[in-house]
């Protein structure tokens, strides 16, 4: 039996909240054409930007906190940096 199944026997609603709360959210981060960085969440309608990586991280945390209820808040925020490089053929 998994931990969720064991908890589910006693407190189904609390077990579900604990399970949902363990999720992570993934953002795709790209350099912005205007400078700085843009981040968009996969599977959620969350978008933010920042002038540098530190500001972007702070803005992502704020955007996630604004988007989710406290009991639905992901425990991990993952930023995937994407850099496009074009090579002449």
C-alpha cells in the first residue's frame, strides 16, 4: 500500500489535499526579445517575466502563490531554461 492509500483509509479529504499539495509545477523560461526573461507554466495559465533571473524567480513564486489556494500550492517550482540557437545551413 502506498502512503496515499494508507492515509485514505482514515481521512480521505486530508489525504487528497496532501497528495495534491505534493505536486510540482514546471515553467518554460526563455530569453525575452525585449531583454530579460519570460516564464510560462505548463498545464496552468500562469505567465510572468523578469529583468534578470533573480527577479524572474521572485515573480514566478509570487505568480504561483496568487494562482493557487493554500492547500493546492505546489511544493516544488521547476524552471526549465530554453535557449534557441540558429545555425546557418
